[in-house]
C-alpha cells in the first residue's frame, strides 16, 4: 500500500491548542486536511479531518500489530484474528454468553490437544469432537450479528485487512450514526469473543488456497525471504504456513488479543462530515474506558546483516515468466522513504522514466516497472520485468540492472525532478478528494510512527532534493552487486500440497435471533438525514459545441484539476482491431516529435493523455492540471492527427501481443474472465469480437493508424469536469478540438446475452487446488425501472453483503468459500435482459457441496423477518446519506441515459422500499429467481473434480482454451 502524500509547501507544528471543549489536540500549520490529533488519557490516538461533501464518514480503527508479531509456532495468527473480530462479543453475536462460554472453553481446550497430536486417526477423532461441540455452541450464537449491526446503521465497506505491521478495521458510516458506531466498536474491541472458530478457519484456508495460484504474490513472498531472512517480514507470510493454519491455537490468539488490542496501541482515523468537538466527546465516552496495557511489548528487532552478494530465488508456477529485483532500504520513518518515492518515479512513471523510455517504449521487454515498498522496519526498491518472446529472465535482469546503473551514473535530466514534483502535486490533489485516502494517511502515519508534521512537510522536502542527492542515494542503496533476484519460471510448485476437506457439520444460522444489544441499536433515535438525489436538469449542463457535438459539463469547485473525455459510441466489439491500434499508437511519435518528446511534454504539463478502447466505447481522455488544459489538448490533437507509423515497431508489437495472448492462458483469473464471457455470450460472440492470430499478424500500419486518425470524422460527445466555466470551455473546444465538417454516424455492434432454456455444464481446464464456479441464467425478461425496488431489496437480502443469505449459508454455516455471491441484475443497456448468476471459489473437493447448497437456497430462499428488516434499514440509511458528486454526476447521467431513464433511479427505490415487506421479497424471488434453468461453468482441474456429479446437472461440454479466448 502506498502512503498518501500531502500537498503543502511548508509546515510548522503548532502548539497544542485548547478548543472550546475540554479536549486538547495537536494541529499542523498549513495542513491541507486541517487535521486534529487527540490522545485520550488511556493512550488512544484519534486523527480527524472534516469533509462536508456528503453526510458520510470514513472510519479506520488501526491496531499497530501485524503478521510480524505472529508467534512462530502459530503463523498467520494476526490475519486469522482479524477474521474472528467479526464474530461478536459478550453482548452481541450470542443469545446467552454465559451458557455458550463453557462450550467455547471446551473448543479451545480441544484445539490445544489437536494441534499437538500427530496420529491421523486421533486427529480425526478430536476434530469430530470439535465439530460436535461447535455445532452445539452454534445453537446459542448469532452468526454475523456484527454485520447486522452495521447494516442497521447504514454502514458500507465493512471490512478489515492485515499486513506485516498493521491490522485495520474499516467502515464508512452515515454521519448521524456516530454514537451507535462508537458504541458498537468500543464493545467489539474491549470484549471480543472467539466463536465460530473451526468454520472460519476453513474460510481462511480457502483464502490461502487462492494465494497459491497467484505467482506474483509468491514472488513478493520470496523477495521478502531474500531481503529479510532473519526478520519476520521474510520468515513467514501474512497468511502463515499451511501447517500452522491447520494447527491453530485459540489460547495464543487470546493472549495476542489481550496484549496488542489495547488503546495505547490503537488509533481511530476519521474523515468526513462531523463536528470535531462532538466527535471526540463521543469517542471518549465509549473508548475512554478501555484499559491500556502498561506492559505493551516494545517492538524491536535485530538488524539484518549487510548483504554482500546477489541473493537469488526461484518461484515455480503456471503463470508467465517474470523477474523481480529488490534492494533493501530503510523503513517509512527513515530518510530513505523520501528518496524511494522520487527514485521509483524517475525509473517508472508511465511516460518518461528511465524504464519507460529505454525499455517499455522501445519494446525491449513485454512489460517493465519500478516501485518502492515501504514498511515500518524496512523498505525495498523493486524493479519488475516481463520478458518478451525469445528473451531469457537473465537477459531481462541485466537490462534492468543497466537502467539502475544509469540512475547511479546520473544519466537522466535534472529537470525531470521538477516535473516529478508537479505530478505528485496533481496526484495529491486528486487523492485528497476521497475520504478513504485522507483517513488512510493517518493510518500510515500512526502505524509507522511518523509524526504528522513530517507527513505534511513531505512534498516540501521532496522539492528540495537535487540530482546529486539522487545519484548519491542510488550509489549507496542500489548496489549493482548486492540485490535480491526472484525468477518466476514455469513449472509445478512443489510447495503446494493437497489437504482434504474436513468433515464440518453446518452450524446453525439462527436468522431470526437477535441480541438485546442489536435491538437497542435499532431502537436508538438518530437525527434524520434527508436524501438528496441527482437532478440531471440542474446538477450538470448539457451544451453544444461546433458540429452540434454534445458537451456534458460539471464544474469542479474543489481543486485545480480537470478531466476531459471524447466518447465514441462503439468499441472493440464493433472493431476488434481497435485495441491493437490503440496499443500501436502508444508506441509512436509524429513527423516533428519523437514519442519520448511527446510523453515528456505531457509529464512536464502534469497532464495525461490516452486512447482507451473498451468493448462498447472508445474514450479519448485528457486530464491533469487545469491551468495546462489548452496546451495538453492541443498536444493530444496534434499527436492523434500527425502520428507516424513504424513497421519495425509494429512487428515487435505483434510478437509481444502473441506472447501476451499465450501468457493470458496461463493465468487463472484471465481464464475465468474468459469463461464468464463464454458463458454469457457464447462462442460465436467470442470469435466475432476477437482477432485470430492470423488476423492480428496481417494488420498493417496504415490500417491501424487510419482508425486513430478517423476518430475526428465520427460522431461523439464530450464530457468535462473541471474549474473552467462552461462558456469558456466550449469556446476553447471550438478552437482546438479537431473534427470534420460532417461527422459520420457510428456503427455499433452488440452481441445478445445467451438465453438459457435447458441446463448444461461447461468445464474449462485449469490446474489449481480451488475451482471457480459460476451458474448463469437468462430467460430473456426485459428491463423495466418498475422492478428497481424489488431488485434492490432482493439483492440486499439474498446475495449482497455479509448479512445476506448467500454469505450466511455458503461461508458462515458451511465453510465452503472465502468469497461467494449471487445477484439478479440488468446489464448496461435498456434492451438487455435481466440475468441471474451466482459465483463461488472453493476447494476442488467441495464442488458438489457448493452446487447443492446454492441450489437449495436459490430454490427455497430462507425467510427471516429480522434479516429482512436489517436489509431494508440498510438500504434506506445508505440512500439517505449517499451523495453523487464531482464527475460521478456525469457518469450517472450517461448510465441513466443508456438505460432510457431521465431521472436518478435511486429516488424511486428509496420511496418504494419504505413500504415493502418480506412478502414482497418472497414474491420477487418466486417470480424472477425460482425455477430457472442454468448454465453451470467450472474452471478447475478435471482430474481433481467430480465429473460424474457434473454430468447429473446436464450435458457436459469441455471447453478448450481456443474456444474461451477466441485464438
């Protein structure tokens, strides 16, 4: 995760000030966030910044503990406990904690025996006992009541994440629910109870299974081992080892919780619409009573011995070959942190970094990049290379080392530093529009022990760095003979071992049970927030420029950034060659400027330009600092019209494209995306909208560039979000936007979604320990806004978040997956039919259980009044406090227009849902979901899944990769 760097010229830490309340806080002069930083008497840090754009608040509760703090005998503990923090407390998540507690204690005791038992038969017997006691305990539990609480207060983005140094819990809440949120969270952190342990363990193991097919994740893990062999960063991964995950210790987890989940090791980080004085008083009311740990361990580590020679590692897997090079640096609070930011951009910024100019734009590799990874104790500078056809990993390594050598030699333009700072300014202005980025800046400062003054001053420090500073740092830190190299080669990973699914009895879901705690939250009176929906007549303007081109206009009153789009209503579905035309264009210059000169000019302007070819639309996008818009638009227009071809460049592009196609066939996610498209649209559509290898190789330079130049001949519309007035914008576009006198109508091709009138099965081969499963149905029913309220409420109740039926049944009760969902939805166009589909990623030997479980809940939807009321309450709370702002107003308008609608559809949903009942959801389910025929599509290893069972679902078609990808 990159830190958010704050825009400011200079800053000075102010004195601690006293507000009109009793709470004292720190602030930093010239801080663009106007931050307040409080420290409660128990040591709890509270960071806050006010942003009144919408009545919502982004909250992060950060704990300064992560995988580096895992006990060595139970690695993965930090991440696993993060999952368990969603299981409730003594007050919620249970019907009767005192009755439940003896069984939870017995489960803890049994797991301590289980983890030290080696005999397989004895382990099975102990696990059967764990399962039996867990089943009894589940009768008193209320699974996912935390998520019900969040739904009740209208929270969104309920989640958490664990990294090496931190565990962070995230919610985005309505601004009128601060008191309820604080009450829930304080109880959660003070009184967490470990329940639902063995089923959640399987969920974590499914997450681990997913990581096994991610070669890039294994590459990073290996780089950590190479650079930090004696530090926890390199000694074990965040997810832990396979052995430790199967032998957990509840006792260790409890000790960990008592030690680290204490206020003097936590921070609450907030950005949104609230009164700071009231906010800190509320936090103190609920969190002020949490007891600090006076014996909180002070983290320390023995510094790694200096590296004296290259350290090389090899990772085996199915995906395409690549190489990572890494150099060890200091952590976030060290002086290295600033230099890593600058150096990574000097090497790779997408336009004129050394790697961009010398390798990417000259197609010397298939792909290349550089990035700094910064953690609390150490950092690293990483260079990444993807070899082109016929290139070895060793050749790619040497090429990367040569570019690092240029940095050490000072072989770069000093003015590039000033342009890099300007682009940082642009990036920070954009990042600070979002509450999530603002609050995350606080998280990073707290976790890494960085004083907020230093964070605010960062850009000022960066602007003072000279070329000599960069060269000196590169020579000290980026030694050509001392680095780590990780080679990703194709082959069978010997570290992947199959583990059979355990015998788990589905736990009770107790949908209609609720705690007194939840009842009190639901009954709490809060100040009403009235919804505000988009008014397309007043929230944006629809104007005209020359040639009667439509201009969709929204003024940016927040900062000095602009975004300009020329939108063409056709894409690669109509013309499959446009994607390669766009890629070719990105590698060329004009008759007067080289590609490198053009990209440098855009970078110096702190602006970006690109032609993006999507399936149904082509976007010409120009964005950046508004003060430079005219120059950037002129440059882009001249570039598009005067681009010059190069047959040698095209030949290499074709070779690289052929390799990229083959590489895609090696990737699990790419295979599943292709299988989904095959399932939705069928083989004919895949063939029609995909160039064959022969067609790709036959394309000429003139044919491709004609597509780029001819864009000015076609009808299109313009979208603008920026500070310029509408009149001045249109005048500027009339002067600089190049178009033909007579614009041609576009020809748009759309392929229909396949209807499903009989059940059938598609199986696509991919060797992995986890299948990706999709079931899809389309009965040809046409879209109507009349169905919006029922659709919204059904999806929230049945297939949406953690409180929905699918999550409860597939993950919580049966431990079948890390991720599962189902949805009834329309697509992007008013003429598209409704479809229903469901997805799960699960261990191969759980396939039958997963299919049968989905079939059961889809055909016989569980009904719960209490779950329904929570779904309804959550929808209304979200709709009343969400706001469509900034350029999202434009995209909302375009989306509504595509659906044939002239108003914000959310208003009708909000009005109707208030009067709807569970009977309405049941009626919607019976009419629109029940009794469907399905196409079942599975990506997995045919040798490791139950093919005989699949044949009972319908005729099985084994889909080849050529059918999936179209080449």
